[in-house]
C-alpha cells in the first residue's frame, strides 16, 4: 500500500510510471536489431544467439508472480526502485560483456528486474487511480508508452548499433533506469508500513517460480534441442511437479501467494487468458517482421528500426482509442472490437510477406493490425484489474504478466515451427513466415472465445448490487466497479 498522493502530483507520478513501462518495452525489442552484430562480436553460434533474447523471457516469465506478491507485501514503491536498480546494473554488465555467457547472464538478471518492475508499476496505477474512467485513462497512457517503447526499441537499437556499436543498446538503459529511480523517490508516495502480519509464502514462491521458469525454458529451447531430449523432458517434468506442489501449497496455506479465489473473478480469469493469447499472436509479429526486413529485404539495422515506426504509431493510437471505448462500451465490447480489427488486419499483413514485394506491401496490414492490437492491449489490462482488492493488485498483475511472457514463449515457438515447416531456406523464408502470420491470425480466435466468458453489463450491475450488500469488507466501491459498467 502507498500513502495518498495529492492530485497535483498524480500527473507526474503517472508520467514516471509510463516512462518505466517505456523502459520495459524498450528492452524487449532493442536487442533484436543488434543481434547480428552481437553474434559476430562475441562469437555466438546460431543455436546460442537466441538466448540473448530468450534469457530475458525465461527469467521474466518465471519471476513475475513472485514480483507481484513482493510488491504487495514489501511495498510497491520499494520494489519499483529495486527493479530499476537491477535494470541499471545488469545493463552495465551486459554492455561490458566480452563473453557470450556473461551477456546471457546479464540478460537473465534484466529479466528478473523486469519481473519486479512490470507488476509493481501496474499495482501503483491500481493503487493511485480509482477503478473506472480515471484508472482506464491512466492505463491507456501507460499502454501508449509501452507501445511507443516497442517501436523506439527497434528504432533506437538500429541507431545506436550503427552509430556506436551493440554495447550502446545496453548502456542506454543505465541512464534511463537511473533517472527513473531517482525520480521515484520524489514523485511516488512512500509505502505505508502494513499493520497486518502477513507471511510471504516462501514455499509457494519457490514452487511457482521453478515451474514457470523451467516451463518457459523448455518452450524456448525445445525446438532446437528436440522435444524428446533428456534436458527438455526433465525440465517439463520438474515444471509439472512444481506446479502441482504450488497448487497444493496455495490451497493449504493461510496466506497464499496467489489467493485461489482471485481466479474466481471472471474479469481476472478472462484478462489473463486474453493476455496469453495476445502475446502468443500479436506479440510474436515483431519477430517475423524483423526476419522479413533484415533477411529477405536486406534492410540495415537503422532501416529496420525506421520501418517499425508505422506499426508503433498505429498501436499507440489504438491504445488511446481503447480507453475511450472501454468507458463508453465496456471491456467486453472493446476487446471484441479490437480483435475484429486486428485479426483481419493480420491477414492483410500476411499477404505482404513475399520475396519480391516491397516494404509498402505490408504497410496496410501494419496499420490495421497495429490499431486493433492497441485497442486490445489497453482493454485487457483494464479487465484484468477489475474487481481486485487494493492489497491484491500486485499479484493480480503479476499473474497477467506471467501469462504475457508464457504466451509469448509458446506462441513464438509454435509459429516459428510452422514457419520452418513451410519454408526451409531464404528463398522460401517469406513464404514460411507468411504461413506463420496467417496462423497467428487464426489463433486470435481463441481470444474472441475467451472474451465471450466476460460478464455482460447486466451481470456486472447485479454483481455490484451484491457487493454493496457486503460492503462490510471495507473495500471502497470506487475500487470495485465492473469493467463493463
């Protein structure tokens, strides 16, 4: 929990939280464009180079639920600042790396920093802004910053790599995270010491972190090692055993890491599912776009970064429209509208994946698909935080963020396998990736199905009436409004 913040400071606090989300998003894509230079400089072979990206994904996905709970119990501001410090130090080590293992290790630590940063940022928004239009607007601004970060990552990665070499893509994080950490001491309210004696649930934290980390590892490494390899089979078996242990622990402990009743909230459950589908489909598109631009069209790092400006602007625009749609039509309708635009837009995008086509062939698809996914991005976070008690905002957002990373790992692994099966050499690369992008569009239907389980506006009104009858819980009505109100 955090101390109340004067209204005049809320704008600055939101600006800082949006800036932190920009840093998080920036770090996802900034390395992609620099990968060829990193591989050549440090001597990565084809199989291990993917771990410059995957180490971040694996550790971020594994520690997100832990990070969400830490934010709830240890203080959102405290964890927020700690995460930025981890980002800065690990980025410095990454830039100074002279061996592949050191760089991969730095990226893994960056992933842990991301696992602490994302849920603490979202929990701070949930704590500072009352549920409803005010929070929806805050999440739209936060989401727009995230969308901008994805584009700026590709653009900045190209500019820095070409001008200063690949280490610059890591050094820039030292400056950005350092500035944000200092600003946090000034702009964010101090954490209020909790008077309630609560345990951290260490057994639950250990089992879920092991389960998520090994599961994501297996998904990332399985295609290259082989799904039947001893390492992958062992990782999956331990992951399943740890997940079962986590469920048993959570149902027996008095103060669980993830309260089982949390998933009884249909908004949370559906928000998590939509987040999973989103990153397995929309979230995998930048990978195939990068391959198309650099390997097929032979774009330089800088040209690739500039090419990402178009989808970035479309996504950022969609995030702002998504906020207005949620306030007017509700979360359920907004998600359906977003998928109704993004799915056909992705099909149009796939049609531009051709060996002889120019960049302009994919622009219409980039705009339509990007606009739709921006709408979905804002709405899914609003839905996932609806009806969640203030002291559970961190773990709720950690759950959705975990789905984000695992969805990306699963989706990318599946779509890369589809691409490889459809086109096995450079001449067929565009065709193989076209099939993968079409498969991503088909998988978006799963998101539409999940949205169908969200409560209708009438059902939400009935739930609100019931909640008013149980107002003795002490949770303010402003923090319990429905997404479809």
